[in-house]
């Protein structure tokens, strides 16, 4: 009976630990760049690649974004503890410790590099560049308002890397997919950062809202999302597999962008999480769905 209780306790502890890690790395946000990576992969191959390629692309993607999020939590642990909005995160609460999370991040990055090596030499050679942006991002808020752009570039490694994994080369389609992913993420991260406007200013942290003010910060976020649509139009123009449904999807995404920006204003930030995360999860799903219809059909 005591042994059974011990097994039960160990299982509960393991389950809670996994739950804490899932929350730590925001695993539910994986969808953000996954859609761009999948569409890029399918465009590069003119259809679904072989299982080997798909498997190692997904491994590289999941390992990279998980490691990057874990490392971000370690680097920002002290800042998160000071900010009332983030003080309940796993590291400030002591639910996880910095050493184990850092080790977890290193393991994830090791898996990413191994997966890149399993794809092709160019993926392996370029992976340290992606790794550099994933690491440096967490420090950028300490010295530049371009932190949102750096985050976007880090996320853009997904579609660009997927393209290179399939073709072994860089093209304009891959560039515009990466540019669209960069602008999209930077835009909604700027909206998300608006809620920390006062905290960032008081603590010497940098962001677009803290540097330019809430009103102009939200304007810049809007411009970034306009750029996202423009870049995705370029992707469509350069891709023979893209037809009507893709552009219908872009129309729906444009409407969602409009709704997103209508939900927030300098005097009303209560819907920031909905605008920056919930709606953009839907944007990702819509982009993936309509892109798949055009490419697969």
C-alpha cells in the first residue's frame, strides 16, 4: 500500500512538473509560427515532403521554440518577479529553478542542432544564426526598442528553415515568408508590450510602446501588420501553387487584424491578451487552412 502511494505521489509530481514546463514555455503558442513553417515546407516541395523531412523539420521547430522560451524565462526571471503581471510565472514562484530550466533549454537547442544536421548541410551551417537570435532576443529589451523585431526574426527561422530543409537553398519566397512572419510577430508582440508600458519606463526597459508612447506604438503595430499582408501577397505572386483560396485566407486575416487593432487603444488595454494572442492564434489557423487548400488541392 505504501509502495502504491509512493508511485501515485511520484506520478502526481511528474504530472505537475510537466504542467509547469508546459506553462513555462507557453506550449499552446506553438501554433504561431508553425503555420508559416508548414506552408513554407509545402510550397518548397510543391506538396507534402517525405516522412523523414517532415519529421526532422517538426523536431527542429519544436525544440527551437521550446528552448528559446525556456531560456527567455531564465534570463527574465528577476524582471518577471518585479512585474506584477508576470510575478506568478513558474520561476518567480519557485515552482521550477533556474538551473534545471537552463539545462532544459540547452538540451532543446542540442536537439535542434541535431535535427538540422539530419536535414541538410545548409540547415546545419545556418542554425547557429537562428540560435544567436533566439538567445540575444531575451536581452534586447534592456537596450533597444527593436526587441519586437528581433523576436519576429527568431520566429522567422521556422518558415525560412523549413524552406531550406526541403530545397537546400534560399529563395525570394522563403525571404518573404520570413519577412511576413517577422512583421506579424513583431506587430502583435508590440500590442502585448503595451500593457507593460509603465513598468518598462520605470525600470529602464525598452519596447516600442515605452519608446514612442502607447498611441504611436499601436500605430507602429498596425503598420507591421499591413507589412505582413504585403509580404504574404508577394509570396502568393511568386508561388505557382497559390491561387484563389490563399487570397481568400489573406482577406480573412486582414479582417482579423482590423478587429485586433480595434480592441485596443491607449485608453483601453483590457483586451490586450485577446488582441495579441487569442486573435493571432486564429490568424495562424486561418492562414494554415486556406494555404493548405490551395497547395494540397
